[in-house]
């Protein structure tokens, strides 16, 4: 079969920034067709901004009157003018009167009818499903690849020879691109524009978008050119409809039904990709004819059933049920496949599920105040403070191993527990140390309430070290024994079961 294309595209970070682990990198075969369409500019006013700009343009400077006409509180008008229109450079206020800046006039003129600027874009049709994507590309972003033994590698550095292996979806030999017409292109442009603004809509409110006329788009050349475009399989956020999905290959927007289900559409048409997704989901394949969609639903049901039966109080801790699902599923695939790439994922997920518990502990069993640790404390100071605060509940050896942490991260963790900061953003070990500072203040503290709490602390340390040694993208990762990691994961699940079952 003739090769589909020799051109490979990537809208991800530079190859040198790609992870050393390439298990989830995927090239999809697509056809690109060049068109002309209106330029998309995120510097567009939403409905309220546009109306206020129009009032200012006709020399209406009374903010209270503007608020009455819009049917909103004057405080909202003040916020829009002072924190949006002026910082955007659309409105000038001299202390007495407001006026539109040249930029504000240009923005408003475009909204009320001037012809928009045109740009070249590319329509995308994948060669697996033969569907047109609701995305456009401005220009091809080529990536350097190397072909060896029918395998494709992204070149990270030609001088050093560093490269990243990728998975390539292969199209059927008899496929050809579907024809395009103006109305189909117009629909794609409209869908792309909605996706393009979706992030702003979610974060800042609705955008007022002009309708696009059929005369606004033009097919430059109806001939479609073949390319491969890079994407990546990723685990989804908590409460997502699917446990995994593909990252938008065009990097336009991760929102919407199309990107939520693209992996399923491709898997239905490509068995090799379907098998890859099944291994990613992490469970035993019970039926070769089982679709990825059915398989994914079964895995979700099985994992959720285990969490429901064994961890009834997990819902008390933010994100914990989702993280437990991930660990339980990945533990199964590591046990069956014994693949090091799967093991690296299990190491990371095991630490993440513990981080959720220790983060919860910080706020439920907080320290007396955040000044327990001086601002200029070093690692030796942390060790002495923890030894003093734990009152000989743990051996010096355990404390010494755990206190090799950044003191500022421990201070931040104590402040988080007291509600002084809203975000944590640290790893497991400093969370453990911060929680140790309060064990003597509470008779029911989870770190001392179980019989083998000193041995538990040693095991937590092993889990931290396992991630440092084997799960980070270092140049010389240490091989972690599969059975040892499965034992650490089993301990984690049992400890979380004991911990959550004791929650009121």
C-alpha cells in the first residue's frame, strides 16, 4: 500500500519539550483544503460591552442613564468600563468625559457592518472516518520525523539522536477525500468560530458574534493535500463523560462533543487504534468484538462499583472517587500486561490519589497557626520542628527521610489548611510533613489512629520515592519492580479504605 503522506504536522510544544515517554502520541491521517475566511479576533466586544461602546460613541457619558437603558445596576456598568473597556484600550476617560479611542472606534465599526479582514485557513477531513472536523488551521506547522523499520519517530534533537516513537493510524487503501462546497465550508467556519471563542465564553461570558455570509468564504483550491497531524491520548478531568479522550490536534479548544468523542469515532473504523485505547483504559478484554465505547462503559461501571462498595465515604473528599477509579483500572492493566509504560502511569496515579486525601486532611486537622515554621527555616529546622511536634510518635529515621522537602512548600501547606491560601500546588511529601505537624493536637488524627502508623509512614515515603525514581521524565529513570509497585498500590487502596471508612 502506498504511503499516505510524507508531511507530518504538530501544534504541540517544540519536539524538545515532548515527554520521553511516547506511549500516547498519535498521528492521524488527514486531508487539508485551502480556503479564505474572515479573520477571527478574540478582541471582540460581548453584548454589554458593545452597547456601552455605542452609547459612548454618541456622547452619552451618564453611567447611571446607561445602566437604566440597559436594565442593569450602575455597578455593572462601572465594572465594564473601568476593568474591561479602558484596560482593552477601547475607551479613554479624562476624568470628566469618556470617548472612544481609535481602537475602540475600529472595534465598533467592525461590529456595525464594516467588512472583516480575510485570512487563509485550511479545512480538515480525516482519512479514517471521512468526516470533516469542526476546526480550521491557519497554516501547516511541520514537525521533523524519522522513519525506521516502518516506525515513525519525532526527532527531538538531531545532534544527540533523541527521538520519540509515535503511533500512526493507517487509512484504508481505497479511500479518497469527500468533495467540498461553499455551504459545507460555511458550516465548518461557523463551528470553528464557536470553538475558537468557547474558552472566553466559559470564562468571561457570552460573545456577540456576527453572522457569516456565504460570500465571506472562498475555496481557493478544491484539491485536498494529505498530511499526518499529531494528537495525544489523555486521561480526562473528573466527572467527564469518558475516561480518556484525544487532545484537540489543532489546539483550538478542548470543549465540545466532537473532541469528546473523536477517539470513539476513530476506534470504530480502526481496529489497531481501538486495541490501543482498550489497553489505555486498563482492563481485561472480554470480547474481541466489543467496541471501545462499550468497553469504556464496562470499565467505568466495574471501577465505580468497587468504589461504591469499598469506599462509600470517598465522595466526601474532592475528586477522590475519580482518582480511585483511575488507580483501580490501572492496577489491573499493570498486573496483566506488566508493561513499564503502564507502570509509570500507575506510580503517578497512586501518588495523586494520596495527595487528594492528604490535601483533605490539611483542612480537617489543621495546625494551630501557620507561624509554627519560621519563614527562614531550612530542612534541618523542619526536621527538628516535626520531631518536637510529633512528640516521639515516630522514629527519628522516619522523620529524617520525610523532611528532605522545601520548607516553603510545607509552610504553604499549613496556610492552605488554615484557609489562608486557596491553591496548594505541591506534591505529596510536603503535604505529609505539614500534616505531621498537627498529629499531637488531635486524638483522631488519621496519621496516628491506625495500629501500624509508623510502618504506614515508611510506606508513604516509598511511594514518594517510587515516583521520583521512575515516573518523572528523567534521562536515567530507575526501573521500579512491578510486583513492588503493585504492593504499594494495594497498600494505598487499603489505607484509603480504612481512612474514608472512619470519616463521620
